[in-house]
C-alpha cells in the first residue's frame, strides 16, 4: 500500500489574514496532493486530511473511524489538540459513536427538526429586527462584527431554550472565553455556560432545555444534562457567528439593493455563503479505531483524520450535488435547520426594515482572519450604516 503524500510547505492549521475575496492558498495545494494527504498535526505527529467528496462521505459514515477522543494518539495534549473529554468521561453528541450516539441524537433531533424550526421563524425574524433596530437607533455607523454576530445567535438560542434573555451578556462573555489559551479559563467558561443553561430548567420554565431534560435517558446526570445544553449553546453560536459576517457583507455589497424581498435570492445567498464559508472549515477530529485502508492508503490505528469541508465545497472540479457544509453521515449537524433560518431571517430583515443599509467601506477592502487550528476565518470588522 502507498503512503499518503505529505503536504510539504503547506500548513492548513496556520493563522491567516487576507482580503474577503482572497482564497485560502492551502486548499488548492491540499487538493492537488491527492484524495488523502498527510500533514503535521498541531498536537504533534502526523494527521490525514481527506480532500475528495466521495471519500469524505465514506469516512463520515465509517464505523471504524470514531469521534471519541479516547482514540486520539497517546502523545497528544488534549488542550493543544482542542479535544473534549472522552466519551466515557463526558458523553455528548460530539464524543459518542454508534448506538450510544444514536440514542442521544434521538433525544435531541425532534427539538431541532425542520418542522419545529419553521414554527420559530417569526420569533427569529423578530429577534434579528430588535437587535438591528437597537444598533441603528443613533444613526451612526456600527461594526456588526463587534457584537451583533455573536449576540444574535445567542439570543435566538437562549430564547429557544427558555433561558432568560438578560443572561445574553454572560453567555457572550463565556463564549469568547472559550478561545482562551488557558485551559483553566476554558473550563470556567464551560461551567459558566452550564450554570446559565440550568436557568432554563427551573420550575415553570418552558423551552427546549426543559424538553430535552425530559427526553434524555433516565440515567442522565445533572452534570451531563448541563453539558448537553452547553454544547447546544456554544456550538449553535460558533456555527453561525462567522457565517453571519460573510452573509451580511455580501447582502450589503449589492448596489442598488433589490426593491423587494426575493426569497429565492435570499436562499441562494444563504447557500452560497455556507458553501464558501462553512461554519467549520474542517470536521472535528476523528480517529481510526483499527488499522484501515482509505483510497489505497494504509492508516494505522489511532490515526487522526479530518475532512476538508471548505476545500471540498469550493473544489471547481467537484460535480454538482449536496455540499458538506453541515457534514454527512450519523454526525450530520443537528442544528443545520436553525443556522439556515438565522441567516435567512437576518438577510430578510435587512431587505424589509433597512433598505438603505450600506457598507461604509468598499466590499473589497473587508478583511478576514483566522486563529488557525480547526477554526475558520471571520471578518475582522464589518462597518455598516443601517439607516440611510
């Protein structure tokens, strides 16, 4: 069996800074190297990145490739690698596999399916309208990346979960602290979000937090319930924040703006934004549970594997078909419907309530930056005048 080629001179995990229209130079280099490529992992040793659509879908459904960090290389530092605790230590949607994952997913899925999310459409539109109206109140330009792209999805999530909205500032602070280099600070942020989530579980509270509690297996502990709620809040904010910036920038770059809401055009805008700027450029780490072969390449047990979602989505040679924006297989993103609704709602509200909104700098001058690792890029600033 052949070894996978090594991406010499290409670091897909490096911090980046470039213009909004500039492509990521690592993506073409990874694709050119082959359907599966060896890279130097941030936590040490080698990792394998899948760059081919068909192979990616096979990997995302392969039971021999697990998400449980228990299968990570023994030499890896969990903090450096950005790993959660193992499934045995902290069962969650992002660490469990197989029947245990399917059981937990069955508890979550009805809360976030297409029907339930459609029923929230008016409320999500109202939240987008309220937050943008507050920002537009004094008529001066605002930087939407300074707070709106974080507060908007968090407000939606807390509202859905039945958590008092006067806790949005605390949730925003905790989400930002999740990116601290201090593992202790991350732990405190997780605990803070868990405590905050518990406010949706009190007597008389109605929302998805209480509904999830009642749907989980009877043996679920209070700590586990809080962690599940933390996961919904943090992942729900993270998967929408960066995409919101790119969507708003594109929505405001049209000149002149359409005079009426075109739902098909908004759907295309949402789809294209998510295709080009998926919430996660790579999947979370997966690990082989045994020695396996992929595309003629032999991978050892405990080999770290990633799928290059952004690279596959933007591959000019890729046949038309479903994107990998929200993954595929058993771990397909459970919040996909909500993320898309949030993006559609804010684009619609811009058209209906802020028809004169404009960028205060040329679109081409906007910049994007990424901290590296598995995190994607977000705009560094988005200066906008919401009222003409």
